[in-house]
């Protein structure tokens, strides 16, 4: 009564086997029986004893009313009269309740937005308030984005070990891999092509390490968005921007260091950096899509298998246009690694006028199709990022 008079709201409570002292605090009782949920009483709590008496089951003096009510309507116990009370309710009460519901529904009432606006107008006397919005969210999208982005950034900055580890791993990986290719720029064209292939494959595989973290954070995001704390888009933009930037920085450090160890002509660097970065971005899009689909890391690895087979087998080096049957040549056309391998060798050969690489071009049947190669990589990014967004919004939702 106090809450309804002061705030104009009704409080609904679902409660099981309440003590009589607790039950008397309620104004209205809606009692259900099981198998399945069926109505046995719907009315004022104070009138329940007389209702039971009218049905032929007065409350004994030695029992509390609530315990007696529950004993009579609980199925599968000896004194249960659940079916009787269901039928009694239908015969005595249900018609009147249905009529009352229809009557109340036909009334024109104040909407939730109108009630909020009235409340806002009353509070404006104490200072400015933003206008009421017809939205499940408490604030506008730009504020959601700023709050989520700030939190993601703060968590990454606090986790100095995580960010630092990313960069240290890139440096260590560059030196470990680079030791095998020190001075490769002074060797033959085939050896250099093998170096390009290794570099592209390393960049293509680098993004896999982010998948477990993405799956873990997705679970947290689903819990928060299910409570309408913020929009899915606020998380998608924030997570993608921050994590992609950190990962891309690590990949850039790796490529620069390994290029220095290779002693290649600096004229080859722009093409090398461009194509390794494009492959990294394309494959990262794939990994993020899989992380949005899979329930856990094990399932993510299973989903990745066909995509990784396409990229790892049909790579433009161990399997090239000159070696694969003509009916599977299309796999090289859609593989970002194969496309980048072709364009990288051709670009370096043109930039440095390396005749040894010209022999490699002829040996592997490389064809210059720069626009098509960029189109394939951009296609991977667009398709998989779009799929990532759709899957994040529709799959693995939290049931409340």
C-alpha cells in the first residue's frame, strides 16, 4: 500500500512456501498448482480462507492458512485436491477475472513514456534533465560507445603484462624466425621466395592467439547487453578498434625486425609491409568471425579447419598455378595468402629488378592481378566482419 500510494507502482513477488507472517504482508494472492502451471486462486489474500471454506475445505484451527492451501493444491501428495481446485476456479472465478481483464485493457491509459515525461517535468525544478527517449538504453549511443571504449582501453592499460607480452612476443618471434633468414637478401630468388612465403604464413596465423580472449570477452558482453547496459555495436566497435590496433602494432614490429635481419633491398619494404599487413587483416577478420560463432575454443578450432586448409594448402608457393590441376585453380584465386604471395614476389621483382625472382615468377606461373588480389582480400574482410557482427548479435545469447 505504501509503495503504491507514494510511488504509484505495484510490486509483484514470486514466492514459494511463505511463512504465514510473511504471507499476511501481501494484498493479493495468485496461487498456481503444477503439472503444468494452473490457476487455483486469484483474489485478495484476506478472502482466501473463506474461498477455501466455500469450496468445502475450511482451514483447520490447528494449521496456518498458507500451509493448508499449499497442501491441498500440491500434486502427488495424499491430501492433494489440485484438480478439484482448478475446476472450482474455472467454474467460480475465471469468467469474472477474464471480463475484468478485458474491461481494463479497453481503457485508454498513460503510456510508460508519458509517465516518465511527467516525472521528468516534476524533477526539472531541481536542474536540467535529458529528454525521455523511447529506448531500452539509459543513454545515447555516443555515450555508450565512449563508456565502453574507455573501459576497454583502461582494462588494456591496466593489463600491462598482456600488452607488453604481445609486443615482446612479436620481438622474440622476429628474432627466432629471422635467425633462419639472416642475409636472405644476398641469396637466390627461390630462397627469397621461400622467405616471403614464410613471412606471409606467419602473419596469417598470428591472429589465432586472440581467439580465446575474444570468446571470453564475448561472454561478458552478452551478459551485459542482455541487461541493456549498452548496445552490441558499442562493444563491437570498441573491442575491434583496441584489440586490432594492439595486434597490428605487434605484427608491424615483427615484420620490420625480420626485414632488417633479412638484409633485403629497402626498395622491397613497402610491398612487403603492404601485403603482409593485408593478409594479417584478412585472416584476423576470419578469426574474429569464428570467435563470434563458437561456444568455446575447441569448437572454434573445428570451425577453422576448412578455412585454414584453403589458406595453408593453396598458398601460391607449395601449391601454385603451375602445379595444381586446372579444376582447382580457383582455390588460388580466393586464397588471400596465394594472392598476396603472387603480388609480393612480382612487386619486389619490379622494385629491385631482381632477375632471380623473374625466374621464380616464370617457374610458379605468377600473374600480376593487383586489383583482383586487393578485391579478394577486401572481400574477406567485408564478408567475415559482417558475419562477425551478425553472429555476435544473434548467437550465444544469454537466456534470462
